[in-house]
C-alpha cells in the first residue's frame, strides 16, 4: 500500500525541443522513453522555464551576463515551436485497494499535453491555475510510470519594438500570463516568455475520500481575548458507496524544537454520497488569548499548525491536509486625516514602510532557499509590506510561507497593468485578456491557493489600471468582505450569517487598482513615483508628495563593483562619462552594457546635481561603486525618514519601487540578483526601525519616531558632532524624555551648522537610549556638509589610518556559520562623559515590539574555537586566542571616525586567480556600511552557509582602509 500524502517530482527531469523529437507522447511513455541526457534530450530545470533549461545546459548564452541576452533568439523571431518543449521523468507508485493517485501541476505556462504510460490528457491554458489529474487507472502494474509533458508557450508572445518599451507591443496582455516578459524599463525581454513547468509537480495518494481546499478564518471578540477558528473544506468521495467519515481538525503550537502542544482537537462525523463532492463547515473552535500574529517590528509571528484528516469507515485514513495559521485580524479604510489608506492589524494602526516586488528570478528557478533569503532580507531591512506587482506573478505558497514566518504583509495584485491593458504607449488594449472567463478561473484558483496565509493582506485588481468592467465587477463580488470583517462591524456573528470560512475569502479588502481608493490620489491618475535620484532634503519637504499613501517611489540601485565584474565583461567595467553641461549640471553617459542593464544615473540635470560627483570624480569602477554606495545609503535613508517625519499627519505609508531585481539590472534595488546587499539596504534598515532617532534634513531638527503601540519613558537622545580631525566640537544630551506611542516627536534643532566656524564636512551621531542602563534603542550616523558645499574633503580623509581592534566569535555546525564581530575604534579612549560608546543595544522582550531575534531561531548550534584557516594576517595584526575568541588589530596612528566600514565573506582559495569572484552569498548581517567615532565599539552579527569543502574568511574594508583590503578576520 502506498503511503497517504504528497510526493514531489522534483528530480530526474529531461527536456528536448519538440521539433527535435520524432516520437509521439505515447511512444515516449511506453516503448521509446529517453534513456538519459543524450541529444536531443538534456537535464531539465523543473520547476523552471525552457530558457532556464537551455541556460543550465549551455545551449544558449547566459541572459544575465553582459549583452548575451541579445544572442538568444526571441520567440517573436523563432516562432512558438522553437520554445515548445517536451519534459520527461519517471516515478514509482503502486496502489492497493481503494487508493487513488492524482498527478498535480501547481502551474505551467501556458498549456500542455500530458502523457502517462501512453495515455493522453490535456492541461488547458492559463499560467495561474492548478491542474490535478486522477491517474489511478493508468498506472503501470510494475510500479514504474513514465510521464511526458509537451509544454506550449503563451498564445500571444508579442514582438519587441526597436525602442523597447513597457511590455513590448503589449500582445502578451491577451493571455492570462505574466506581462513583464516582453521587457520593461528595468528588465530586458525574456526570450521564451517564461514557457515551462514553473511550479511544483507532485503525486498525491489518497483513499476513497479526499480533502480539497480547506479555508481557515479567525475572528475575535472581547478586545482580542477570545478568538474563534472557522474552517470549511470540500470532501470528494471517489468510491461507488456512501463514505462514512470521521473528519478531524487539530490545532497545535510548537513549544521547543519538535515538541508540539495540541491546543484543540475536534472530530465530526460526515457521510459523503458516492461520487459526490460536498462542502463541510466545522463548528467553530474557541480559543482564549491565543498568541497573535503580528507584522515585522510590532510583535511575534505566532503560527499554529492546523491539520485536517479524514478517516473512512472500513478503510482508515483517507487523506490529510496541513497548514500553518496565524490568528490575526486585518482591517483597512481611507484615513480621513491624510486621505491615504490605513491598515490595522489586531486593532493597531500600522505605518506601512515596504517595497515593490517583481519576482525572485526571471527564469522562474524558484526555490524555498531563495525565497527564504529574499523574504528574510526584507525583514532584515525592517520593512513590513511587500507589494506583488501586477506585471509579475501570483506569488507561490513558499513565498507566502516565509512572509508568514518573517512578518511581511503582502499586497497581491492580479495580472493587469496600465502599460499593457489600456494606458501604454502606444495605447494598449483596455479589454484585458481575450478570455475573461479564464482570467476569473485563474483568479479564483489563486485565492484558494493563498487565502490561508496570515501575511496576505489585500487583493488589488491591477497596477496603475483597473480590470475591465466585467472582471472588476466579478472580483468585487467574489472578494466581498464577510459582515464580520467590514470596518463598521460589531463583534457578534448572527445566526443568519454564513460562516466566514464559507466565503471565497471574505476577510481582506479588494481594491480595484494601485492608484485608487486611498492609494496615490485615489482616482487613478498617474500620481505615484518619482523614480530617479533626489536631493535628500527634498523628501522632507511638504511639496515632495501630496497624497497619503505612495504605492511606488523609486531611485538608484548601483551594486558593488564585484557584482559588475561577475555579470559583465571588461567593456562593462567602464564607468560613466561625467559630461558637464552649460547650466552647471552633470550628465552621466553610461557604457552600452550599463544602458542595456537599465542603469539609472545619479544626476538629474536641471534638478539634482550628480550625487556621486559630490565626493569627487570617480577614478575607476571600484571608486565609482564605493561612492555610489555612499549615495545609496543617504538616498534611501532620507526617503524613508522623510515619510517617518510626517507619519499619520500627512502619510499612512510608502512602498519603494523596488527592492530587488529578478535579473542583473542596475536600478531600483537593495540587493542584486547575486544576493549581495547595496548600502541602500542598510540605509533602509536604519530608517525603518520601529523606534528611530533621525535628523530632519529640511529643518535640521532632531526627531524621534515611535511606530509602536508602547510609550517609551525615561529615555534620552545623545547628539555628537565629529569633524575630520577626530574632534567633537558639539555634544548634547536631551534627557528624561517620554515618547508617546505612534507619534513623531521633535526634540531640538541641531545648532552646529549655525555655530562659529563650522567645518565644511562633519559627522553627526545620534543615539536614543534608555537612561536606566544606557542601552541603545536607535543609533543613526550622518555625514553632512554645509549648505552649498560638497563631500570632496572626504577624499583626502581616505588616507587617514584609524586603528581598529576586532574581536570575533564563531560558531558553526556543518556548513552553517554564525559569527559575531566586535569592532572598536582605538584612535582615542572613550570620553568618560559618553556613556553609550559600547553600543549595547536594548533587548526587546518577547511580547513587546520588534523582536528581530525571534524571526530566525537557531537550533543545535555548537560554539567551536576558530579554525586557523579562517584567519589571515593583514598589515600588522596581533592575534591571540581568548576563550574561543580571536582578537585582531589594525594599526594606525591617526585620530578620527572609522568611516563606512563593510564586512564581507569570501571563500579562502589557495589558487585564487585575480579576477575570481570569491564572495560567499547570501550573508545576513545585523548591520553593515557602518561608522565608528573615536572610542566607540559595535558588534556585528552575520550568518551564512558555505559550499561543501569551502573555508570562509571574513574581510573588513572601509573608506579609510582601501589599500589594506582585505582585512581578514
């Protein structure tokens, strides 16, 4: 008897171009199966796309590298047959008795014929729908089953105009498919239009009765002290007799490790007629003070394991289903004070600071590991919302799982964009896809796939456009709120009302478009943006943005120089030409490879002087990219701090366009495709912390932003100014402060620029701390220049040698490493009056706010002494072992700020050739691109995985340490 449950078919796939295979699907799955990766067959990427398979096998060039995407034939030129591919695999399965087997495709693009053991089945059109085929009667008796799938591209792949454009010629909009694949202003065209088996394939064994699409809903009463879990599921009886069933629902919570506490267990008896499919609603389950799920920064992401099983009399266990579930309530309305949409979670208003998301990889090589990194990066940045843009995907359950775990609210759009669906240049078709019924089928199936995730916050009809009238009306009707979740609702569920779990969703608001109903100007006018470099102080000004919630505002995104070298040939290492214009501004002229990769310049002639040039004309690629990181940090910190400054008085939220790239693009990103963070990542992380001290760059007032629901008392703000000689000409403490919840408090004006003989370039260090123990709540470091000035004095400052002491502690298990680096600026002893120099950050209690440590629990980590190979000498270091720690010193005789320090992790190679990219990625850092004033110290934590057989080394570089790179710790 086969085991009840699901098994993934995720390995052993082969693929071949259909025109190169002379056999039929029946022959491939009976008498003439492929025997291995022999021409024309090759190893396939499943899940993934045809293009992913071709890249893996080096049949085509790497579209992420240089201009090589131009070497790949586009489907418009090749014809659809060129990207029509066979996929083949085998699986073992032998059933017994009344068992049934389903073959499941969670998504394919765009249609397919399936052959199993010589039998043909059809997967109809549509990129965003699940397919489940019962194959019980066509399994081979010997247990080995042969599966071949012929996958066809979208019906209307379109053609790319010579000038490119948003969504090419917009033909892709006639299909229910992702639209970015014809190219956008941030990505080149994807040549196969994402054709392929792009989500998981599985087989599932059940008994006579199977469970279909349960829906879980929580409701609350008595100020969230009492909660109900509502659950409805469909049951299908595939037998020829009445099935007498015991239907069980269990709710458990994890205590320690793998120990679970069962909080609720209920059994109901249900009869299902032969061949019937029924809907069953459990009596509601009551909970007292359940642990609530909170967004990132406002509490823990408490999750319960909910499992449903069905036992059939005379058979036993027939099917089982499980899902993580969070008790939470999300509300949304248009705020009367700002006109922006306001979100509440568990009754608390949430100030939204989030980002726009396209997808993880434009070849759809989607994996749990990549999703985990992507989503944890967003949590690391202290963001609390991700918008899944309408030209991309209906994101996958694995994406939502990690949003549940890390506390990211998700705005999910359907597959409509203004550019492709009625508002593009040239004007596109406003009627949406040709098949409106197919669109709604995909939409309803997507809702069923995702609705049990607590992170899912709202549905939106489209990007900068509303769906066609009939689709919009259908979505409004299907996604109407249950009365219990309407904003004016009371707490009682009347006897006449349907159980909320009987709705398709019923718990989340549906908004018809991204610029309607509380977003942008609320009327659909193009009032999102802007999307280019800004003067940092402008973000704080009253006229920068006029509406309460901006769904898209973007800027630059240059990665580090190592990424440029890894993704471009030497011709792509040429930095832009800085062309002086007659009006005094500078125009950047990038090389053709940067232009192809959608580079956004760091100047806007007529409005913004080149922000890189403020530091001096870059000499080479390394210099350009380092100065770009300085700008990235300042730009994105200022963007979010500008919104912070007017929290609730003018703004309810902002979403940055965008947080990442699914391709090797050079704009709008906090980390690149290779998963290395830009400095903008840490500027965002700084500004978006739940409690934050900041400088208003327009008024030069120090402000404290408290986004939490708790009042802070007995706290102080320390403001110290440091010059390039290492002196502290201004030091102030503003003590005995009380900070009300969800408020912005103006503390005092920074008077240093108005003092006698202020330095043209200076540093400002702000700290918010608890007076009882000097623990740091928020730390913020600025580099500033006087009005009308620039940062050019920082150039000679690079020659200063600031001594550092670095103490490291390492723990690792197998390939997983955790390292803590304590870095101290030894250029002067700490000033006795400065009590916060150790930067002991406040511990955040479990039930309290923003407990980042709870996001990623570490189990079974063993601390070991450092391996000698982890460390190398650099300059003059004096290492010594101390209780499993390593102490290293970088000698220097100058006094001053150790400026813009950055850790990175590399593979230690004895045969390293000069141009190799040795970075180990991804790495999660508690902070990076940080600076230390004289006497100050700070601990940086990092965690990462290393490939088998690789020894990691940690390097430290910085503005003052260019000639010594790498500093190996």
